[in-house]
C-alpha cells in the first residue's frame, strides 16, 4: 500500500542510479527532453534508448507525459541526430568523418568501419534495419551521407525504423506503468547493465587502441628495417661496382 501511494506521489521515487537520474530528467524536461535524449543518443550514445524510452512510457502511464508526444519527439530526435551524421558524411566524406568522430570518448574507428561495411552490404535497407540494432543504429547514417543516398529515401527509412523501435520501447514502458514494483526491479537491473556496458565498452576501446598502436609501431619499424636493408644493399652494390671498375 505504501509503495503504491509513494508511486502516486512521485513516479520517479525509488528509481536510483543512472536510471533514476534519467527518469527525473525526463520528468522535469517533459516530452522535449525525451527528444533531446534520443538526439544525443543517436550522435554520441551517453544513455541508450533502451533506458530512456521505457522510462518515458512509464511516466506517460503515470500521467506525467503525453504518450503521443513522447513517441513523436523521440522519433524526431532520432531523425535529427541521424540527419546530423548524414550531413557530416555528405560534407566531409566517409574517411574524414570517421577520423574526426573516432576521437570522441567511447567511440572507436572500428565501430564506424563496421557500420560502413553493413551499409555497403545491405544498401538502403540497412538504414531501416540498422535502427533496430544497437551500435549500428547510431552510426549507419554516416556512410549513407557519404554515399550521397537520396535524402527522401534516407528520411523515409530512418523515420520508419526509428518509429518502430521507439514505439516498441515506449509501449513496453507504458504497459509496465501499472507495475511499480517491476519498474523498481527493472531500474536496478538496468543500472547494473548500463554500468557493465560502459565498463566493457571502455575496456574494449583501450584494447583496440592499444592493439592498433602496437600494429602501427610494428609497421613503422618494419618499414624502417626494410629501408635500412635497402640502403645497405645499395651501398654494398655501389662498393661492388667501384671494385669492379678498379679491377
């Protein structure tokens, strides 16, 4: 009884950690805050949509947010974030864009190259289905822009894929909105999941960059060694020629 009353008094009470922070931010900023989070997640994933959107659906069920506006603003935010990366790819080209964006925290060049490979293999359908895949979802717009994919086609597939994904997550949170105890359990689980995902991403990033630095060092040393051997061979050949001439 007390839990139900507390939930009625404050829909975000009992939600802790990064999930609690996100829920309180959404509750304060409203539907446009949901759009802002999805825009940021599309460009640089700080808090994944798997956390934000179910919480927004839950708050809509509690009456704090409008369900239709949550869906509309989240899809708009996802589209604007995708459009920014599309424009970047179209303006700078794929290689320059990857070189610039791979300097961002928790993002590695390999991630962009995988998204570009997905786009090359699957074409425009990758824009739709890529919205349903974590990791690919945030980066697939870059090769689409670099390949000069028609904006109308890009918009159609992006809005359709983002709308489907957002609707599913918001709907899940809305359906769970009457189960406050489940939301509390869900928030604790998601806190651990997000922290673990960030830790894994950081470790993988360090490993990738360490391996790349070693490979680059080995490549440079190999080139220097080959150059030294080539210079030595040329020097020996010159000496041999001089000896033959004297002879």
